């Protein structure tokens, strides 16, 4: 698949002055699932699972700085602002009630939304929450060397400028249980989407989301601990970054949570085991529908 083919599957909306790429599938369906993708990839992360959710409307967008969305330079890429843009998109699409799925980077956007819900509230009601292999509990994360170098204000720009498809491919395949889970075609498109529209230059600023997890830990994890939203912790237990111990810790922190383990699966369960990942989510949503 080439960039133009992937672009043809979605549309663009102007949200707060930024062009945000999104895909809207099964728009005629009432029950809606919204997806928040991870780093350093984009909405393409979820392409394997769309076929399993035929009963639901699916909304998946590229965060600012990712994929086919705008990638403004000089932006701090605050996760709070990513949450605001997500809400803006959902409001523009007229969404009132959603099920929210968040992976990796997206899980911190989800916690930022929960914090906002405690204050001013949200324009879209979150009926259920699925958290998947994300290092929200940042003190437990096993960060990759490339992440530490990219987020550093002294080394980030140099490392980004030297990054190659070969290193990208190696790093992505090192965090899944089976390196062949990512086909060379998929990795090629993800790499092109990362580079698209000056993506290399904004990568260091985006990677500093890791520091934001430390800075906002008390308010975001505090909101997670207080939430009454039915929550599924869906985790690949062979993740070398968001390690499985993190899933158990989240289960203890969230009052209304269920833990579902995907054995032998790494950091990208929706790619590595799309069928079981999807079935777990659908069963959870149906069990919490009234």
C-alpha cells in the first residue's frame, strides 16, 4: 500500500487551525468506537482490526504530528492539547457517546481526557475504556535507547536526522513477539507516513511526551484511579517496553477494571494478534452495554 492509497480511505477536518486526518468506517452505525494510536506510528496501526468491528462505527485519526495530520514545527506537542484536538474532532463529527480504545502514546491522551472529565467535563461521553500496552505508569516503563536519545534536547535533532528505515525496522520488530508480525510492506508505509510532511523534524518534540508523563503523573493517574468508567486492561504479556507488571499494577489502581491477557504477544497486539485482540474488546463492550 502507498500513501495515496491510505489517504483515500479517510478525510481531513480543520480542528483548531490544524488539518487532522481521520477515517470514519460504518458511519451508519449508532454504537461508536474511537481509537487513539501509539508512537511513532499512526492510524494505520489499526488497519487489521477494522473487519472485526462490523457492528460499530469506527473513528480513528492521526494525532497532530503523526501520519497524514499536520506536523507544525515549533510545537511542544502537549498531550493535553492532543486530548483537546481529539475532542474537537469528535464534536465536529457529532459524537455523543463513544467507546474509547487507546494504545501506547494514546493511553496518556486517554488519561488526560479522564482528568478533563473530572473538571469541565467532556463533549462526548465515554461509555467504556480499553487501555492497551501503554506506559502510563512511566516509572515502570523499559524505555528503548532510541526514545531516550530522541527526547533529549541536545541529541534529539541529530538522532532524528540520522534515523533510517533500517533502524526503524529493527526497532519496531524488536518490540513485538514475532518480528514477522510487521510485514516489510507495512513497515515501509509506516516509515513513509512518519517522514511525511516534515515528520523527521518534529520527531524529537513529539518524543518528549515521555517527560510529560512524569510531569503530569499525579493528575493523570489520579484521574485513572478515580474513574467509574468500565475499563478493560488489554495487554500483550511479552511487551519489552510497557511490561506486563504494569498491567497488573493498573488493575490494582483502577476500581472498575478487568484485566485480559494476550499470551505471547508484544507491544502491538492489534498487529500481532488482531483477531483475539478484537474479540476481547467486543466481548467487553457487549458485557457493559445496557
